[in-house]
């Protein structure tokens, strides 16, 4: 063996004694075969060490098999083009192909040897998790299959360990198979995005569901994955940060890989402002927080976060109306619209949790369209029902009707934002303009009012009072409105301004200028449709945006090289005008593409952009996770087994694609381990 630092046969001297150089972590992204020994301060070629191919001098050692401290990029380029390295790649490919054939043959043998009865039980448990069938039904489902003469289950071999009482362990084994795939996916991905979604159930238990977004360097395609659910203890501000740290360690996510964090729920937003986000940023230097992108319902703040007194009163009134008319009767057949809202929005009036009616557009819309009918019904019931009398008086107030109109003007704005964030091939270039336009619209409504409020004010009719000169009565749709004095109207103007300013402020808090600048810069560089129409105008295009990105991600890119490559990069992107933002990023990240080789720094930035937690697939998984957490509490004691159930339900493939042989191996290993521990005790 050639000692480290000595000139090996077949390669030139590596050490540069005149100028002290250091290993650049970014080289690992560009040269995937590169490995660095942090203790010995030497770098190696994984491929050459694995193959140990002899060079023209008849020796297998070279600088990259024994280790070199020649920390220069041209040394890496010289090695990657060397004959020894190319021969090593060929040898390793041949070996991998041989092993793959052997593993395929071995797996086919193993599949034959796996007891069909065991597979039958596990497929039943897997299907139950996918379809949300209660665990208690497992025994009856197995009995039903036996009744239908399922040959695999008629055998007795599975009865000792494979029974309904071991359901949790079987689910854990199957979840382990899926999580192992997650770890491989995360390890291969150059960067990772993280979504933390807080859910509060009917009993006020806080849970945190964690999702990841990854990018495959082999194909450039993205994946959204559920990593687990965790119970959060009340009153601990650092809990979310701690759980995210646990996830990073459990899945082996290096701090440098975590580039995006998307958090959902009002309390998480509060924690971010109180220091949790800062703590995560100190651990992950490339981290950018982007709140409420993939789950549109959290874009609009709840009344509890707005600190406006009237909102609570309005919500209480609307809640009472829906509860009073939630069941169809002969007298109130005209309120079908109210009943249909409960089904459409899946609102559970039996839940002890308060319903945020001011953020549910169909519910507010139904109240508005049914208002005259509601007033008549409540007037008829007022004599025999104090509740109906109180609701009737509240519905007739100017504040109630006018605030309903404000909500009709505001809620559709956020609906449009929600739909935008759930588009699969989203156009990032309009994020900054659409947020800015939304904030401007909300600001404008403070002065001129929205369309619905204006129409309401115009539709009111005024009738003079007979007893007092100068006073008048205001009517709307034939109903006399209460509390219409100048003092009340002035108070409403203050309420309107406070509400609109609070909503606008909340929106801008969720989309800080730095985040909008980053997203806008990614779009300017990687969206061909944003480029100028002619080559003559392309010269200075995108320079400031690229500078912003290079500064933000200076630890993983070489700025000088990127700026040098930018003119050629722009000309190529200009010629690819038919591609979308995602298509171009995929082309750059795909490790075998020419663009990946030509523009390594842009490939790194494209991978960061693709890891952004956005899109309909992620949005559906987050919604599915919320549903499962909401219903799962009744099925599992605390969080025992719930996370495994959710993993199978959210990420589990079709039954014919799942590796049940590996799940059986894990399950039996777990049972053996549990048996040994029991014996030791």
C-alpha cells in the first residue's frame, strides 16, 4: 500500500505545500463517488476503492484509493477522466448487475418459501389499515375468509403468532418496511423539505403530523412522504422544535439537507414568532420557513388569533343557527341550503371543539342567502322560545348583516390563494404578485368597501320616524334593521378596519418579503416562460435574482462558477421555452442529463426548488393525515400504533406492490426480540 501523502504510481503528486487548501463539501454534490475521512483529512473515490482496479503500472493503488489531501477541483476532474476510474465504474456496474440477478433469484425463492398463511394474515391487516377498518373486525374478517375456503388461512401454521391479538406488531412491521424506503429516498435526495401540521382533536389533544418532500437524483422526480405523528404536551413552547429534531435524527436527515419548513396551524405560527423557528434555523443553515402553502384552510387566521371581540359573538350566533336548524322539519323546508353546508364541508356539530364559521365560505354564503327566511322563522318562534328571540334580535342588527357581507368579500380572496397552492405544476412567478395584490385588495376595502358590502349599503332603504324629527329607520329586504344610529355605524367602521387590517397583517406574516424574494428568484431563473421574448434582451436578465440565490445558498454552490455559466445557461433555457418550471428543474437534477453535468450549481439550486413543499399530492396527504388523526384517537390509546396505521393508510402502495416477505421477516424478528426480553425479565 502507498502511504497517505506519498505520490502513488500512475498519478501525479497530490499535495500542494505552498498553498493550504481545504476540502469543499459541495464537491460531494458534483462528484457522487467522492468520500471524505474527517479524522484523517483525506478524500477517496468510493468506486475505485470498491473495484481496486489495477492501473497501467500493474498496481491497484492510486491517490483516490489510499487517500489524498490534494484538495483541488482539477484533481477531481483529472481523476474522473482517468482510465482507472472508468474501468472501476465498469467493474462495479457488472458486479451490481450480477448481484441484482442473484437477489432477484433469491427473492423469488424466498417468496415461494414464505408461508402463504402468514402472507394471508398480513395482507388482511394491511388492507384493513388502508381502508380504515376497525382493528376489532380482524378476527371476523379472517373467519369470513376461512368460511369462503381461503386455502392459505385454512392451514394452522399461522395460529401461534399470526392472530388478531398481534395486530399492532404486524402494523409496526409493515410501517417499518415503508419507513426503510423513506430513509433510502431521503438519503438519495440532495435536499429535503419538511411539513409539520398540528391537529387538535375533540378532546383538545395536540398532535403533530410530519411530512417530507424529497427529490430523486436518478429521475429528478419529487415525492411527498408521511414520516410520523407525535403527541404534543400542552404548554411546552419548544415541543415542536424538539419533535422535528427527533425526526431529523430518526431518518438520518443532515442539517445541511433541510432547506424548507412549512408549518400549519395558528399555534405553530405563534411558536414561530416566539423562537421555535429561530431554533430550527440555527440547526439548519439553509432552512427557509414557508408557512401555510399546501393546506389552504390555514391561510385565513381564526378569530382566536385576531383578537377582535365581535368575531366571537358572530361565531356564537352562526353556530346557534346551524344547531337550531341542523335537522330538516316540515316547517323549515326552505333551509335546505343550511343543511347541505354541513355535508359539503363535513362539519360535525357533535364535536365539542368550536367551529370557525368565519373561515368557511359556504357556511357564510348560506347564512346570507337564507337571512330573510331565518328572520321570519325566528320571529314566529320568538314568543315561545327565548333562544329564538335572542337570535332574531341579533340577526336584525346592522352589524350582523354588514359583517356577513365583509366575509363574503374577503373569503373568496383566500379561496383563490388556496386553489393556487394546490396546483400540481404551480407557477411560482405569480406568488409574489398574488400575495401583494391580495394585501392591496384588503387595504383598499378599508376605504371603499368590497362589492357585497357596497351592494348591501345601496340596497338599504330609509324610512323617516314619525315621532322624532331627523331620525330614520333602515330596511333591508323588507326587514327593519336594529342598531343603525350614527354611533353604531361609526363603531362598525372601526370593526371593519380592524378586521381587514388583522387579516392583511396575518397574510404578510405568513409570507415574509425574504421568502417571497427567494421564490420569485427561483422562478425567474428556472421558469422558461418568464424569460424575455428575444435573445437580444437576455443579456442582463436574472442577474440580481441569481445573486440573491447564490448569496442565500453560498454554502452549497460556487458563486464564481455559477455567474460564469449563467450566460450559456440562459441561452439554453431560452431555447427550451416549451418546458415548465418543474420540467426544467427535473432536467437539471437528473444526474445523467447533460445539463446536470454542464451546470452543477444550477442543478443544486434546481434541487432546492423542487424540494419546496407544494402541490396537490402533498395537500391531499396532509388532509388525509388530519382526517386519520381526528378519527384515530378513538381507535388507539394515546398515540400507541396510530402513527403506524397512518403510515400504511397514507403511503402504503397497492397490495400487490407491497413487500410482505420483508414485513414477515421484521415481524418475526420483533416477536423473537419481545420473547427474549420477556424471558430475561
